């Protein structure tokens, strides 16, 4: 099994941090939409290391597929053919009030964003003009002046993050891979995610091996008691935040604790953050996250996802573990 880690650095430190993480033996780096741009740190990492790089995820709906395709093409070139464009939809409040963009029919818009981006990239790789006409976007004008050169590795994969059945079916229909959200349980994946993915594949007449499955797992890891307790506390807080959000209620429903979501949402509105974290009991913590030493976390990751994927993205909580601990995790994952 391979393991990717978040590139946890601002652009000013991204190259140096990428070199440090590469030395631990990990297999790739990913970024998500946080405090900094999701693409720029990967450009710096690609020039400093030979690790595969990925957005997990970049928010697609406020961006043009043409912008996404240019970014993906150039990052694929910088990384020597080792870039994956991971796209996601975000929720209405963020799209309208954070990005100042338009929210409507998110699954349809994501279908077009992914399909259009893949078509543009394929057209560039094949030396032709893109031909995409959708309900929300159109791309059929590409003068040679604005057409990038084909890359020797072909176009980069375009994967899609999804949780609910409609978005997951969409990923099965149009994407190169499904990025499994970190707030998840194996029961939800087996009972809801995989059936929806298979339905999408069947609708599009695609084979299962045409869509990769890449899980992301919340990882509370420590080699000392202090590190471990901080990581577990961070995991409880993070899970409480996720669980308070209506979009993640289906995961709780699958576990038979759907009433936890409105309870946590009420606590959040009142600013009772400590009570929110305390509401995440050990059973729910262990159903979603993994915790322990590097070796224990590696064993739990392999046991949970080994039958589903040969690649996993780990998302640390409670502070970033020391580099030797990360190296131990990578070694143990590779041996699992």
C-alpha cells in the first residue's frame, strides 16, 4: 500500500517541507482548499522533489474548466507526469458567500466541470480542438496561440471527491477516480458508496478498473503519550465539526446515530466546542479515524482499506507528527 500526506506548509515553505516529507519515504503529496492556494504549493513541491502530487480537493464550481485544465496541464509537466487533479463541489454557503459564485444543481455542474476538463486535456494531448457543449459551460474554441503542447505522459487523471449517492454516481460516470471523503466509515463505504459508484459505472458503460478508489483517513498518531493525547483530542474536535454539518449526516445515519448531527449543530451555534468534542465517543472515533503509534495506525489503515485500494491519503490531527514518526508510518504501510 502507498501513502500520500498533506503538504502542510504555506507557499513560502512548501518546497523545503516537500523535501523533508519526501525523505521520510512517503509516496505522494496532496493539498486541499485551506488557508492557502491549493495549486501553488504543489508547483513548488514538483520542482523540489520527484513525488507524485494531487489536489484533494480543489473546489471546481467557482472555477472554469479551462482554468482547471491549464493548471492541471502545467502541474503535470512540472511533476514529470505525476499530477492528479482532484475536484470537489463544496456546499452552498461556501460557493455563494466565500467564493462569490453561483450555486445550483451541484451534481450536474460537477458532471460538466469534470467532463469538460477531461475533454480539454484530452484534446490538447491529441492535438485537436476541444468539443464540449454543456448546459453550463462550452469549450469549442481553441486557437493554436492558446493551445499548450502535448505532454509525453498523456493527460493527467481527473478525480472527483464525493460523499452522497448522487455525487458518487456522477464520479463513476465521468471521472478517473473517486476520492473518498475522510469523514467516513467502512459501513457507509460498503453499504452506500460502493453501490452508488457501481451504478454510475454501469450507467456510463464503464469497467470498474476505469475509476480508481482513493480513500482519505483521519489519523491520530503519536509516539509519546503527550503526542498521542493531543492527536486524539484533535481528532475528536475535527470529527465533531464534520458531524455537525448536514452534508455528513448520511455517514452518521449509516451508523444508526443520525440524531447526533442536529445535536452537534446546536452546540456549534452556541459556541460549545468542548461539549462537541466530548460527544464523539470512542466507538465513533474508531469507526472513522485511526489512532495509535505509527505501526498501529498503519495496521488499521491496511485492515480497513487494503481490499479497496492500494493507495491512501492520511490527514493528521493534533499537530504534525515528527518526521521520524512519519517515516515509521510509511515503512509500516509499505510492509502491510
